[in-house]
């Protein structure tokens, strides 16, 4: 396949940045999208040009390190996959492909397509955990968990923290990410004790980081590579409301 | 007397760890605050160690090269984690887990360490559940189990096909809790580029801030390397793209011995290579072997017809299929350990029965399981006289619930639907049992430098059993190092902060900067990946699933040539003071090249076959690995003597007091 790539190049956070055209040839449909970029980068290095910076690590859709907005969609045209799992058979000969970073004020560009998502870490640090120290646990089967709740908690916990929800949302809201963690821990008996502080602190940190608000467009759910459900946002809003009322007393 | 002191505590195997804990030196809570610990790597071992040590009161600095601690490659582990809970009432016990691990490792692991691992395994599950890790449960709300290769019990706890993710996110939440308190300081997008030794002890590291390029000095009273394995030396592996040996290699060059570098695990069930552009290989979890049957056609003409796409695998009748694992190993069948399954696949493909165009693939077939589950569902739902279509439909739903994400992943990569046609799989490099040599305390031969998780050599012998990597990483981090580190740090309560303005730090920093300068000033024309791929091919062909003396000797010379070519002809673009991924890769590949040579030397010196190390000269009549317990029941620990010089090989004799060494049999 022959393709024209229009790739966002930005030399550091203070650079203005622009789209640059790269024609590529001999693209095999069996290549992954990132392998296609690897090959391009090898050619750039051979010519003595700067290769394109992009984040990636596991290349099997689980670490959450890869990103990219491809033709206007976070993680590309296919649903329920990350960029690293996207294969070139999703494109056809002669296509023009726009490749841009995840854009949000809270995700400043580091270079080209790599962005800084440390805001997510700070939200988790604000309360995305159960305060149990090593060695303080009881036998695992002393606390039965209803299978339905356990399954729902698991579904929420499969969030990979990639930030596609933020990149997709017109408000750059992080509600889907935050609500996935709040839900996972609120659904489990062992997370209940701190549930109220947790939701208040995490939402507070989310606001401090400058993420926008949720206006229920549902775009995040559509683009989430792991299919995290909007139900989690509803659950978080309920948790937040209850916690706010109770905490005021 | 060997220079290696494994410091195994006295007493019977059941009592060693208890005796040790009762007598080990402790540091009092007030003194812990003035002691600094550096943890490099934030996978299961690193995150759990950093969190646990911080909870105890130590001041911890944690480093990872990824953009967040949550990304470490432990996250990709699929199938599960072993623990001797015996929740299934099927005869499991600490002893059985200990025994299975020693036997699975082909009698090349240290008994005392493995027994300790089995002892703490149950605590890991308790700890993870308390953190909110959503393991699979049954309708009574209790934890569910499945079984993995090399065992006769069901002791594997799991969270669908994402167990590693859930465990890592649990450990990440624990470390995040400590970051919030200020007791762990987190340095993401930082890479350790050297270890600093002061007065014979590991007292700090030189790290590069990968965003700004700044070279930083960090001091501590102890340095923990939790930096994972080195499978990427083969270029193609199931490891993440960034997984590397650099931190461990720097420690090796500073005096830490490298244990059993040639022990590599080739995982039997991975998606086959599709072309030269390939950047990594994807694992299909071992848990699939619970329900999948592995086969190749029994007749060569069917092989040809399938390769030419004149026949489909589903066209072949039962009698025309060779379920070679069930044929050769009737008692373990498709659940033989990984090394055995991989070699059996290679044997069939070498004999010309491979089922794809490259001749390097076998089938993993779920048709029988789908039908079996479908019938069970019909019975449950009181559907009598169900037609075939209904049975298959219901069966597929069950398989989807168990392995859905794996099937989706397979479909994504290959474009084929594994619910309808068997998967094609082939072995790929997955895990490295070798690593830095450590004693019972997990300390390397450099005082104050520890290695945890896959980065050390300790618990898996010559072959790791499925679902044991997660167990070992978390055991080391949560339950071993918090005790064993006291032994060393108890002597440091009056040391005070380690200064970084000393000649040792000056010198280490100078060397790091000099090397970066050398990369950037190289006038070559070839990208880093060119050399990495070349190295990978040599390693796979000559130090892979099967090795022989001649090939290994050739490989050592070829790798030396690659090393010279690399330093003369590599091109690294960009500058030192910026986000520069080519520079990062260059440093890692330079170390992989040196490591590759050491692996070949180790494989050459070990004149026997054991576990993942298969020397063609040493096999039984029916092609099984042939150990030589008289000459090689020892750990080989290599001492660095300079890049141009041959390293020294030291031995730690393995003493088996509790388990009798026998020829491993899964027949």
C-alpha cells in the first residue's frame, strides 16, 4: 500500500507545532500501525532526519502507554482497540492519514506525538486506593463478594489509563477515567470504608488538574479501547452527591 | 569453597524462613526515617517493594522509564497467579507448590528460596484481595481457580485474561498511597544509567531524565533493582518494547555476578511471525491450554494442502490429526510445562508438519471445548435434543466468557476468527529465568544492591511454571525484602545521608555522559534497530530453543562483530538534552549486545540440557532434555572482567536435601 501521512511535529511544549507530510510506500496490511511508524522512523534516521516521537510500550493493548489521534479519532478508526493493536488492514491503498497527539490542556505535549499524562497519576494519588498496609490482610475468602458486583468491579478496573476519553471529549473531561476507579472500589466491600473521602478527593484533584466537566455526550465511552461504561460516571455522580451531603453534617 | 555464600538459614526446610524472621536484624521505626532506599522499576516487584518499605518508614525513591508506574510490563501477564491456598480441596499444599516449582525448574533452583516462595504465596492473595484486586469469583462469592502447566492441582487465581494488569494496578495503588504521603518520591520517565559504589557498597544511581535529558545523581543506603527480564535481547519477544537489561547490566559491570544467563523461557503459545516489519510477538495465555488442544496434520499431504489453502484445518477428520502432546505425554497432555511444549512444537515443525507458509506454526484448537461446554450448558438449561448449532452457540458463549479478550486480540492481529478456525501458534521468547545472582536475602554480590522479581535468577531454576512470575514478583516485594533488607541496613543507622558530591558520583556521571556523547558523535548511517534485529537473529538461531557447541562458538564471534559494527556505524539522531527515543534505544541495545555474548558463553559452558536450556548434544533417545547432575547441579554466576575479556564463571552448588533429583517426566 501507498499512503500519505500527515503527522503532527512539535519540538517541545513551547513550540507551535505543525502537520508535516510523509509519503510512505510498501506498507503491508499485516503491519501494526506502530510498526508502520517504526519503518518510517528507520528511513528518517537513515536520511539523518529526526524520527517521530511517540509513546508506546507493551504493544498488546494493555499498558496504556500508546496514544495518537488518527483521522480525528483517539486510537484510530476501529472500536475497542488501542493504537498498538490497530493493523494496516484497516486502511486502503492511497489513503491520507492524519496523526496527531492526544490534545488537552491537562496533557501538555512533550514532543511530537508524546504527551504528559501525569495528571492521571496525581488523581490516583488523591485517593484511588484502599488504605491497607502489607501484612494487614485477612484470609481472602473471609470476605465473599457477590459475583455480580465482582464482575462489575472488574469491568471498571480494566481501564488502562491511556487518556483516550480525555482526548475524545470536547470538554477534555476525565470523568470516565476517574469514575472507573471510583466505581471499582465503591462496588467492593473492602473499599467501602473510605468511599466518601475517596470520591471527594479524586474529583477535587481532577478539577485542580484542569480537566473539563462532563456534559453527557458519551463520546468517551464510544472511543474507550476497553469499553469502560458510562454507568460508571453515573455511579460516581451518585457517590459524589451522597458524600457531599454527608460530609457537610 | 565457593566465593558465593547463599546465606541459607539453618534448620529443616519448613523452619528456615520462620527461624530467619525470628532472628534477622531489624531497624527501629525512628531510624528507618533517616534511611533512603532506591527502587528501580515499578512492576510487581518494584511497586510492591517500594510501597511496603515506605509503609515501614523508610524513605523511598522509585524510578521507571515509562510515563507512569502503572505501565510496567507486569501489566501484560494474562493467565494468573499461583498460591497454595487449597481452596479447591484438591490436595494442594505448601510442599506441593514447592515440589512442583523445583521439578518444573528441572532441579536447578535453590530449595530454600523456593520453599519460602511457596510459604508466602497464600499471603499474596490475601493482600491483593484486601487492596481491591477483582479476582474471578464463583456464585458463592468465593475466589475461583484454574490450572496451569506442570501441576496436577488447581491453584491459579485469575482475573479473566488480565491478571497481571489487576495485580499491577493493585501494587500501583499501594505505591500511589505512599507517594501521596510523601514517603515514596516517584521519578517516572527516568532511566538508571549507572550504579554508584561507595566504600564497596551500592550507594546510589546515575539516572537520565528522559524528558529533559538531564543527568541526575541520586544517593541511598541501598539500591533495589526490580527491572524485569532481558528477553528483548532476541529483538522479537513477548516483552514490551522498552523492556531492557541496562540497569542489571550496569550492576553486573560494577561487580554483581550474573546468574544462569542462558536460561530463557520460550513460551509455546504465541502468535507466529508475519513478516520482517514485526516489532514484537504476542502471547496467547497458557490458560488456553486448559481447553485448547494442540495438533498438526498427521499426513504430509494434508500439510501441503493446508499451506496452499486447498484445505482448511476444519476439513481434517480426527484420525488425520496428530495431537502430539497428548500422544507423547498422556498424563499431562496439553498441560506439560512450557519448555516441553515448545520443544515438541519445534520438533513437529522441523519435521515438516508446520501449518503456515513459513512452516513455523501449529494449531491450538477449541472445537472440542466449545462442544463440551455447549453440552453442559444445554443440560443446565434443560434443553433436550439440542441441535448441533445450539450446542456450538452456547459453547462459544462459555469460551468467550473465559478467554474473550484473548480471542479478540488474536482476531485483531491475524484477521482470523478463532471461534471458527483453530488458532495458529508458535513458540516465542517470553521470560528469562537467569538474572543477577542473589543470596537468600535477595542481595547481589555487591553489598547493598538487591535484585527482585524477574531481574534476579533465584526461584525458577531452568524453567518457570506458568503463573509463577506474578507470584515471585509480589513475594519478593511484599513479603521477602521488607524482612531481609534489615539485615544490611541495621548497620547503617548512624551513617547519615549519603552525599552525592563525592569522587565516586563524579566518576560515574562522567562515564555516563561520555557514553552518551559517543553515541551522538558516531558518524555511522545505520539506525539502532538494524543492529538489534541482527543480534536477535543470531540469538534466536544459535542460542534459542535448541543450542549446540558449534553454533554457540560461532554466535560469540558473530556478536563480537556486531558489537564492533555497532560502535563504528550506528547513527543516533538528536541531542542529549531533549526527549530522544533513539538515544534511549542505543544505550539499551549496546548493553544487549554485550549480554548476548555472555548468554552464549553460559550456554556453551553448561554441557547438559535442563529446562529451557536444550543442548542438542545432550538428549535422551526420545528427545527429552538430559541433565548431568554430577557435573552441573549448580548455579553458574558470571563475574565481569572487562568487555574485551572473558568473564569468570563461579559455581554455587545446589544441595537437594528434601527433593530427590530424578529425570523429569510428564508422561
